[in-house]
């Protein structure tokens, strides 16, 4: 256990460190944040105090290396009871059930687009960029491949369509792009739904914008996103999409 007196003395610093992490601040731009991360790395008691406070908030630090920590703390929920647990209703407000399922496929497709190999070196994954139109096209190809494969398997077994195949087909059923582009891209189209997801990732400091606009906005992956990708890499559906994406690229 951490001495309560020590926790009290470090309480303000712990609070500041967590506040920087929740705001997705960048240590390279915030000197205080960089100093607090160094304190977390090198002072065991301060690190344990921080971890205990985060546990009480239903959060944990996902970074798995000192190098990763220096890019900023990445926080994840300990469970669905955490007040910070993602809420699909708030994230996908206004979307139909079909669009919500397609949005899940989109997020996994974006992950695969930026990180086809989780083991890539840092300098390589940071340089990856993509536009909504490029990513939507890539996801559509993957969905076509997986939908056909799952349909064949299900027909052989004689079972009903799986939720995975329904998600792929819901995305494919959306029009690729709006007939007219007046600056707004509706989420009822493939490219519009992809742009919606990319903008959410940008707002949460997972992706950065590197010029362009609309369907031609260039999004670049950031180190924080890599940490989440590593955590999701073992998910069955994520593996299916990654393998299908590699086949499509061959």
C-alpha cells in the first residue's frame, strides 16, 4: 500500500498527469506533461499512486514500454462499469442499427489500413496516411472478400447469416459516395461513414490531419493509436480483416 501522506503530497501532480492524459495532450508540446511522465517512469511510489488513483476511476494505463509512455499516457477502461467506458449511443447517435454495425466494421477497417502489421517500426507507422475515399475503397474490397467467404461457409453449414457478415453487407449496401458533394458527406454513404469515424479518431488524438479537405483529407496515424491497435490485434474479427486486406493487396 502507498503511504497516505505520500499520496497526499503527490496528489496534485497525479491529478495533473491524469488531466493531461484525459485531454490527449502531447508531451512534446507540454513541458509540464513531459516532466510528469518522467516522474511516473522513474519514481516508483509516484507511479503506484497514479495507478491506484486511475484504478479508482475505472481506468488503467495501456502503454507497455518506456518509449511508448514518452509519447503520452494512453488510458483504457477496466470494464463497462467505468464512467469512461465507450457508449455506442453517444458515439453513433442518429445512426440506424445497420449503420452502427457498419461503423464497427469501419473502425476495424481503418485500423487494418494504417497498421497491416502491428510489429511495424515506429517511424514507419507514423508515416502512413490515407484519405476517406482511399480507406472506404479499401474497406469495401475487404468486405466483399469476407462476405463471400462467410456466405459460402454458412451455406455449407446451413446456418443463418452471422452478425459479422451482416456488418460487412450493411457497409456494402451503402452508396460508395454522394451523387453531389456540397461539402457535407452524409453518414448514409460509405465514404461519409468512414470520414465520420476518422474525424472521431482525430478528435481523440489517434489520427492527425495532414492537409486536404472532404474526401481528400489526409489522415496520419499517431503513436497513441498504435497502442490501441496492439490491444485489439488479437480480436478475431480484427484478424479476419487484416488477412483479407493483405489478400486484396496481393
